C-alpha cells in the first residue's frame, strides 16, 4: 500500500513544456505528494518526463529492498506508480517468463508486461481483469506519449482525479493532494480505467450477478423449511473465503488481524491463524515472520466488541491486544480523523475514529499490514435493516447497490483510517473471486427468513454455517453489531449530545446558506462539515462526499421497505426496532 500523485498533459496547450515550467511543475508535484507521505513513509520516488510527472510515496510490504517506485520497464519506456497489492503476481510472472525481464520482485511490476501485451489491441478491460488484488495505478508510456489510469473493481484503494486552471490532468491517492492546486476534483470511479486516447473513464468491471435474473434460479443450500439440501453450496463459500485469505497473506513484513469479536473479523482471524505458521509466498516450510498471530480490538472499557473479541481470540489462539480509548480522546481526535478520511459522512466519522486510534497502536508494535472483515455485510445482507427486505429481488438489488457504494464508506474508512499511520488493510471478503461466489448465491440463502417454529433466521446464516466449527458458538451466532455501536454505545450517544450542544439552532437553520452544496441534514453532520470545510474548502471537495439518507447503513432506496423509516436518518443499528437482539 502506498500513495502517488501523477500529472499528465503538461503541454495541454500543444506547446512543449520549457525546462523552467517543468521544474516548477515538478516542485509542485513533490509538494502535493508530501501531503500523503503518511501513506508511504518508507521511500519517496519521482519520475519527470516531457509530458508527465509521477511521484510515489512507498509503504514497503512486498520486496522492501528493490521494489521502490515509480517502476520502470525493462526497455525504460514505461513508468508505473501503483498503490495496492497484486495477489496473483506469481502466476502472472510465470506467464511472462522469457518474454519480459523483470527488474524487481515487486508484485506490482506485472502490470507493465500486461500493458505491453494489450496495448496494441487496446483491450484494457481484459488486461485489468487479469489482476487479482486491490489497486489504483497510473502508467505512462513515454514512447507513445499516452497514459493509463486504473482502479480496482470495488474501490478498496482510493483514487481521485482533478484538473488545474490550465487544463492539466492530475490523479492522486487522496483528495488532500489535489485540494488547492486543482480547480475541479472528482473521485476516480471504481472498476474503471482511463486511457488518454479515450478521454473519459471506461468501465472494465462488469458481472452478470448485477441482475437478479442471473441468480434467482441458482440452487439453494436449504429448502423453505430451513433444512440443508445442498451442502456443496455452503462448502463453496468456505473454500472460496479460505482461498482468498491465503492469497492475501503475501507479505515480507509482520502482519496481524483486526478482531472486533463480530462474525466477520472472527472468521478472517480464524482462517488466518490456520495459515499463519508458515510463509505462504515461498511454497516451503519456512517459518512466518512472527510465529504467533497477533489480533487487535478497540473499544471503550467494557464495550460489547472487547468482550466478544476476547472470547474469539482465546478460542482461536491469537496473541490478543485490547486497545481502550476514552470519549475525550476520541473527541480530541475528530479533526485529525476527518483530515485523513476526507469525508463528513456521519457513519464513516463515527466508525473511523476508534479505528484511527487503533491503527496508531498497531504501527507502534511494528506491524505494517492487517487483515479485516470489511465487505461481508454487503455480500451477505448482514445489516439489520435487511431483515425487512420484502422479497428476494429487493434483497439482492439492495446488495448490488451496497456493493457499488462500498468505496464511499467502509472501504474508504478501512483504508484511510489505517493508512493515516502507515498500516495497510487487506479485505479478503472483497477478493474478486469470492465476490463472484457470494453474489451468485441464491438470495434466499442469505435472507433472514421466517422458520417453521416462528423464529426469524439470523442474518448471514449461510456464512455462519460455513465456519461454525472454527469459532465458539456465542461468536458464530452473535447478532450483527455495527462497528461504531460495538466499540461502546456511549460513543455515539456522546457525539449526538455534544453536537446538539455545539451547533446552535440559529446556525442549523441557516445551513443551506452556510453549505449550499449538500446541506447537512442533522446537527451532527453540520459539526463534521464545519471541520471538513476548514480542511477542504472547495465546492469540488464538498461534492466528492456522498450525501444520502438511510437507516442503519441502508441506501435511500431501502427506506421504502418500512413506513416507519420514512423520516429517519440514523445509521446506528439500534435504529432498527424489533430486530436488534431479536433474531435467532
């Protein structure tokens, strides 16, 4: 995981850039890159060409000694800056053995021979589809004076684009690198690439499962009474996730796991423990960097997550670390959190603050990579509001909507909260192959159906069933607790009370005048927006942040499922009355 800034179309007026302007632009890019150095504290590198400049800040996870960036091709004509990890790099390297002379052991270098292979046909969708990983990259072909920008399918890795007043095009790993230098800033769309000859992003990531018709007749694991009739469906879920975790243990530095005590993080921790004793990269019996797996949980003293995480860790056998924070410590951190996560979205701010505090402790222990459980709720319908889905089609279509927005919320939080301290987060649930497995399940297997005995089947039943032997029963069947709730209910309650007192009724009444772009809907959002606007004052920066009503992390569309939700706008899972703590 790293960060980069790229500037292209330097001669946007068609005239060659003089040496004086080139040096000026180079100095500007270096200054922009410095703003995201927290993402890559291990090394800085820069490439300066006649029509492009690329600066890279490196966090060394794979090949710390020779993998510095920007990477340069064997013929020195292609320059590449990447933020992320390519998990199938070994098989791709084998594919190009004898036809491309790899200059480093970096997992990201495989993008260069792939580009060489596909540039003649221009089929960059096929090229990027070959990659399995989390990534955003900027590639410059100096021989042909063209560039290719790409982002992973879900948007696990952040990427922004902007244009300065002269029309030059910029990309950067975080918005803060562009703010003040670009007059227009946008998020680069996930699952897209931009080839300079095409002028606009092209969607490379497309799947049949986006349509309900493609999944509605797939075999179910259970019948209408909840009895298992196709155990192979459950086995496929288990095998797919275990394969994803194993692939993502590729690392040349010590790693750990985030363990909240919820189902998702506990499953990831249990699978990681299975493979943690030996290094998966070497296909040998070489010992891991740390012979014991370390797990980390954060919360207020006595919070639900800390209690559950300790139970899970004791069962799995990790070396477990509890990080306690106080309400005051979290409140003091809010401006720094908002600076790093670059959003004023209520849910994201609430959940990012404990994660930000946790990341600092993790980094202090020498760990540079952690695995996490993000993405499971979007794949399996884990949020409590999914209990109210009226039918399988509505359920599935909401999953598709949630997956399309992950980069705006959970992925953004997990990436930026951790990278604020130079810690890389990996998310096995969002492995490309596992997404296909989970999203092609018949939605009935994921729904919280009514059972013959009158009880409601618990959310994410099929996932729980697939891993029930790896975890204690009270963890496997623990109901969904959203992260900002689970760290301690008093955290959210304090935020509501504090912001209600800090923002006057008069201020809130004038919110549309104060913030004409995306006016805040609550005083809590107003408070965060005030901090955000001081840090990122442009209208473009304000528009980048999502602004959508919802309840318990739902999309706006799902508010139609329950008349009681019509006038609600509360992301806490406790907003779903009659569901929280009532499913089995």
